């Protein structure tokens, strides 16, 4: 009875520790992957100012056409 209880506690302790280890590994991997993804989007988004400027000009053009009509 005592050995069964000890085995159950050991199993749960092992389960919790292995879960914590896997969680730590996944957190590091996902964190670095998300950081890389963020930086790749930032580097590919260099033309965002040009895109924003073009969109703003288009909106202003549409607004001026509506005022004339």
C-alpha cells in the first residue's frame, strides 16, 4: 500500500516536472519564432510610408470629387 502510494506520487511529480520542462522548451521556441516573424514583417514593411501616403492621397482625391459633385 505504501509502495503504491509512493509510486503514484513519483509518477505525478515526474509528470509535473516533465510538463514544466516541455512548457519551457515550447515557450522558448515559440517566443523566438514570434520574434523572427515580427522582425521579418518589420523589415518587409519598409514601404509602409509610401503605401500610407498613396492611400491618403486617394482618400483626399475621393473627398474632393465628392465636394465637386
